[in-house]
């Protein structure tokens, strides 16, 4: 078995954990954000492993861009929820529709 298949199986398992964490836990926003980060991490591992397998740097450079996007996404998301918690006192997903108005 080639080493790239081991990385692909590893990436699929991590990505599926991220999807399951996002789908099965729809009430806790922090776990939903962590599940999104887990899915982005799985895609980064895939990009890096394929990049090393093909002896090309494009996948690794793209993984760095995805990491910066993921960091900004989590920082902005957490800032929004900290402000929401300060104003309303709780973070309940069902009542977050107040932000739309």
C-alpha cells in the first residue's frame, strides 16, 4: 500500500469527524466552529500530502493560504460570539436570528 493512500484515509477520517461534529451538534456554536476548523485542517493535510507526493510546492502554498483564512474566520466568529454573550448573556443557537434584524 502506497503512503499516499494512508494520508488520504487519515484525511477522510478527520474530515468525517468534522462533518459529524457539525451535523450532530447543532446547539453548541463553539463545537460547530471547532468542527469547521477540523474540516479545514483535513483539507490542509490533503493538500500537503499530495504536494509532497507530486513533488510540487503549490499545494503547500495553498495550505498556508487556507490556514490564514481559517485563522481569520475563527477570530471573527469568536469575537462575534463574545460580543453576543456580553449583550444577551447566553449563546443559544435557536435565538441567534436576532442578529438578522
